[in-house]
C-alpha cells in the first residue's frame, strides 16, 4: 500500500496525485493521514466496502504516474505485428 515509506520524494507524490481522479487522490491522502476505512468512507461519501478497492486502484494509478511504462511490450516490438508463420524451421 502506498505510504510515507515509499521511496519517492514527497514532491513527486504530491505532483503525481494531481494527475489522479479526485476520489483516488483524496482516499490516498486520507489513508496516509492515518484515517481508518470507516472515516475515509464517511469523508468521501462512499460505502465503507468501497474504500479498500478505491485505495488499491488509486495506488495502481499513482504508480503508473510515478513509474514510466514502456511504450510497447516485447511481443509487439517493431511494427506492432507478430510473425506467426515463423515456427523455428518446422
């Protein structure tokens, strides 16, 4: 879970949070402040059952902002197509 102990500077986190949808950013900030799930739910006006998924999605979205993702994966490197006709000489 995203926390103060993450190896990213506070400024980076703050900047990254501005790129997230408000609900996720607020949930992460409230969680970092030490609020429990019931308090977070009350502040955000969401069911308590939605807090954990909200934190998890928010964390994933935050990581995607902080950690650059590769443009292409290894399978589609090149022209975007894979050659299914090459079967290793078979």
